[in-house]
């Protein structure tokens, strides 16, 4: 009862349902149901003479050839009477009630919802005269192995993957299908003699079971023996399928050349190759990666060549999209789905979109103008294909590639390590052990695709560095800059040159674990960067006795921020009228808007003691946090507690990566000789005005704020003396 979050409750509810249903039936009971299914199929006129069912210890029941089957010979044929599609389903009692209810209330009902209800009727009301497919429904498993049915511990095996973060939404979508009819349908009184629906049968638990049977067992609707009828109240989604009893018993193999042939006489399954007597007869569900197989069918394939890693990149620069769209009629998406293959190059279309958001407008204009001529700007509709080739400016190209590389690095860091995947629990039952194996195959495929993408991007970045190498030796320091950080020995590309352990990293989870502070700020909606800035000021105010680990860093940041603010950030020395260009003014307005939001959040939390949070201090510390934060797992940020030790460069030669254990590693992008200054990239700030307003204070810390002694003390905590 302590769980108040609806998605959490939904996950717990389905886990309890799975635990209740998850016990395996005995082999004898399963054999009885399969024999009843095959007997029913023969009664309907199906040709199942080639089938011999065999029970295996590790894979359950499989379909084998009772005799040798020559190549291109029909193996199974089922008549139209056995096919369960939505048009056949409309003749059942539950479908007739749904039809009358929808027409009376002017509703449109999904055909998938109708099919799930019909399957429930056939499974739990087999004596109903319209439960024609009862033997088929009875032979289906009582529990499925898709992640919807995982226990909380089993779901945790998928942490860091798309499935883990999308499962709440997936279950909510299924539940919305259920609630489109129930419980309203229980109180509906039909005009004909259809019996009322039993609330103990048409439950959310049974609906989820039926929906799992739908996603794991259906075939394309185009195999239906007759064209669909016109039903205005019925919504037929593009992915609508149908059930083919007996044919659906065959397991999947991507190498099998199987053919499904549908006609008015029914559906036939056959293979291009011959199958010997006693050999398993396989089907092919299509070329699917392990993510689709696990979510839809509950299994994976080891070393699946179709594996890919899918990322969703979101772009917040709406002004950039507007300028490009209005000037060149280029349609820029606010989010981009990137599918990285297990082998091969990063998709060119994804790189084109990232270049459009990161390159300078002048560079984009030259590229687009050189690629096509246009008579009228307003009528031009240019695709982004000209940006699929590398940008002419190596620095701009590296900045664009680094955006995607950073996303890939964060995703890899969020995945379980190989040791986590292989660590088996002695208390695992056979079903949990099997699910653990499938999760391992899925995660390894995702990691392989992400690693392949990183390798490809590193090769592209290396080619750009050959044209425009970053400085490799210490450069002349600004007069207000204290130390710089250099490599003490030769460092290979990809090697960690600086490692900050968990004790030197501040996370959002750690802040929220501070109960007193969390209660004080609960009345405002805080962005992650703003919450970190306020917490650092709070720590500096409370002192070293209360926060022994964080105080020295927080104190250094808050004391150094005030003089830097007046020198570098620009909010005091510039006004909108004196800034050099429209782009500078717009960036200043963006920063000012963020600071105003921060001030409003502090004002909404009187328990913080707002007198300590002056506008100047808030602005400065927030800017430092924005410059230092590193992308962490699950779209969160972490703050490495080494303020201002590394300077920024347009491309940089080291990149920060948040690892799964909570530490932050600064990895070399290129080979670095001993003595090379470590330079951070400018990140998402791709214009000079953005770098000035966002990062100016970071590499211009006053000399007295962070002394050489403090720098040496910090480095002694985070440098591994055996490696750096």
C-alpha cells in the first residue's frame, strides 16, 4: 500500500499475476491438451498427418516430422473453419455484445480488444455454443515469458535497456484497451438473448493473458480466407493479425525458408528444404532482433545477426529547427529514432539530422545551397541528404559526431556488465533461469550494436583529427586560470586518463536521499541541474560538520562563483542592446529564462532559507553545474566534483563517461603523449556565444579559489597511481 505511483502498482500487479500462473503444468496435462487440439483439427478437416509432437527437457513441446517431408511439400494445412480472425470472431456471444454496446454508445473498438475477449470466452467458457476454438484456447500456455510477466527481480535483469524503460508504457497501453470496455460492459443490457458477461472471467489478468497470446501467436491478417467485412464500429490497426491453430506450434528459426500460403481453402505451411523423419519442423517469424523477439514472443536467439540498438535522440533547439525550416523548408524532427546495426555503419540519415542541429548556420547554408538550386525559397523542400556527407569544417564534424558518441557511451555504461549477466542465483527456478538466459542474449546483442557504432564513430572522428588535431602540449594559461591537468605518461586512445570514484561524484539519487533537504524542496518542479546547484549552496551553508565529504567542494564552487560571474558570464556586463548579434541576445535570453525558473523554484520552498540564495550566487553556481554535469544512465545527470580543473576546447581530447558503478572516467579520444593537456569538448554548445555564456566561468576560475595544494589533494584521491 506504500506504492502510490500507478505504473509501479501496475508492474507489481502483473508480477503477482505471473507468480500465480507461472507454475508449469505437468507434461501429461500438456500432452492431453495437445492431443485434444490435434483431434479437433482433424475433425475440422485439417491435414496434420505429417506432425509428431515431442516433449524435450529444455524446450518443451516441439513439432517434428512424422515421416520424411520432401522439399516444397505442404506440411500442415488448416481449413477456414479453424482460422480465428476478427470477422470469424464477430459470431461469438461476447463479440455480438461488444458490437451492440459500441453501436449504441457511438464507440469505436479496437479489433485487437475484440479478439482478446473472444479468446477469453473460448478459454474460460468452453461450453458456450459459440466457443468454437475452445480446444485451441485450452492448449495455450497459462503464463507467457514476455517481460510483461516478469517478477521485479527478473525485470531488474533488463535495467538499462529500452525494454526496462518502456515496460510501464507498454502495460499501460494494454490496460487502456481493457478499460475501453470494462467494467462498463458488465452493466450493459443487450436487446437479444446474449448472456451477461461474468466479471470473474473478463478480468485484467485474463485480458493480459489473451493479449500475450495475441502478440506471440498471430500471423498476418492477409492470410484470411475472405476479405474483411465493413464494420464501422471496429478499428482494424495496420498490424492486425489472426490465429492459425496448430501452425502456431512451430518454433522460429531465421534461417528457415518457410512459406505461408493463404486462400479460400485455408492456410498451408511448407518449407523450401526437405525435412527428415523425426527432425524438428521449423517456421520463420521474419527477420527480427532480440528486442522484438523478447517483447513479442518471450525468447531470444544467441548471436542474432539481426540485433540492433535503438536510440531515441531528442533535440531541444527549436529555434534552430525554425531557422532551417523557414530558410530552406527543411523538415527537422524534434526527436530521431536511430537503429544501430550489429555490423555495418551508423545510418547516414541519423548523422545528417545531428549535423543539421549542431553545425553553424553558415556552414549548413553553404552545403544546402551547393546541393540544389531553387527558384522560390518558400516552395523549396530540400531533404537532409546533402548532410549525409561529412561537414567541410573538421571541428564542426567532430562536434556533431561527438553528440551521438556521447549518447552511445552513456547507453553502454547503463547496461549490466558481463559479470552481472552471467551471475546466476541458486534459488532460480527453471523458468527464471530460462528468462535470465534470454535477457543475457538480448543485452549482449544491444552492447555489440552500440560498440559497433562507437567503433565506426571513432574511425570517423580519427579521420577528422588527422585534418585538425587538437593541441597536444600545455598552452599559455589565461591570467585568471589556476592549474591545468596534463597526462603524466603516454595514453592510448580510449584509455581512462582520469577516474573519479563514486565518492567524488554527486548524483540526483544522493540528493533525494537527504530526507530533510528533499522535504524542503518538494513543493517545486526542479530540473536536475537546478536541483544540484541549490544543493551545493545548501551544503556550503550548513558546513563541514554536517556534510564532511561535500563541503570543501561546495565551498570552493560557491566562493569562486561570485567574481567569475562578473567577469565571464556576461549577465552583468552586457545588455540586449550591447550584445554583438541576435544569436548572442537569444542565448542570453535563454540563460536568463533558466535562471528565472530557478529563482521561482527557490521562492516556492521557504524551508530552504531563501536569504542564502542570492540571485548572483544562484546564477553562478547553476552555470558551473551546467558546464560540469555529465550524462548518466536513464536520462539523468551526475556531477563530477572537480570544479574547473579541465579547460574546454572546440573538440577536446578527452570525454567523460559515467560508468555503471557510479564513477566517472575521462577517456582519451586520441593517443596523448606525456605532458598533453587534457581538454574537455564543448559538448552541446556549438556556437561561440553558447560556450561563452555556459562555460566561460569554468576555465576562468580565479587563481585563489582553487589553490595548487587543493588541486593536488583532489588529484591524489582520484588518480590511480598504477595507471596514470
